[in-house]
């Protein structure tokens, strides 16, 4: 284990990243965890410069890592891992901002037309709540609790930490891991949707 007090040159850091990526691709979760630990704070500050809502940044950072992990096989070692990761983070943050700015119409309210009002009816042919609930139910209990509190009860990280009497960092780590597991589960089930 390298001494964290010793600075490494950019090329040494890139080489370490390449080795960690190779190990992660071979199924070593610890290697991917090391990459997450190495870049989490830097990505937080990077995304924070793009997205002003501080409350959204933690989720965007975690989602960036999930996207990166899902696309890890497409990473080319001829480029620095950090450059690739920052590109994913930038694109994800910009997509988030674009979605927030999209003009939307409520599907519950009538739309005014020349002939009067028209109601919109949109069938949802893709969403299968049973599949998503099945994925959530398959989570280990420690991940299940935090995901339900975060996404079904819409609690903040701090509220979850207080309610479960866990350190804030543990709550964030559990939510990150739970999202990874959900993503993997749903990806594996994609063909059966």
C-alpha cells in the first residue's frame, strides 16, 4: 500500500488508475472502491461548479460512479482515467440541468386548444413497478432500509443517519452500493421486461 503522504506524479497516478481499472474489470470490487475513494471529493467539487443545488450534488456524484462502473469496459487506457471520469461527470451534470430546464406540461391538467380543452392520456408500456420492487426487495437488509428511506420516504442523508443511528458516511456508502446493486439487478433482468 503506497504511503498517502508521498505525492505521486501524474503518470504514476494514471498507472495506478489503470491497474485499479484492470482489477475492477476482473471483478475486484475493492479496486473500484479505491477509485471511488480517490475521486469522490474531486468529482463532488467538479459537479458542484456545474450544478448549484448542493442537495443534488451527492446523488449526481454517485450516479456518475454508477455510469462509469457500467461503462468501465469502454474505458481506453490510452487516456487518463480521471479525464474519462470527469467527462462522464460533466455530461451527467449537464443532462441533469437540461432536464430541469425542459418545459413540461402536466398530464393531469387539460391542455387548452382552439376547440376547447383536451385531456392527455398516455399509457405507460415500459414501467414495471413489480420489477423495480422485486429489485429493491432483493437487496440485503442494510441496503434495503436506506434505499426505501431515501427514495420512497424522500428522507435526506442526514435524516436517514439519525433515524438508523449510523454515521453519515456509512449512509452515503450504503446508498451508493444499493444503487449499484439495483442497477446490476435491473440490467440483468432487462431481457425479461
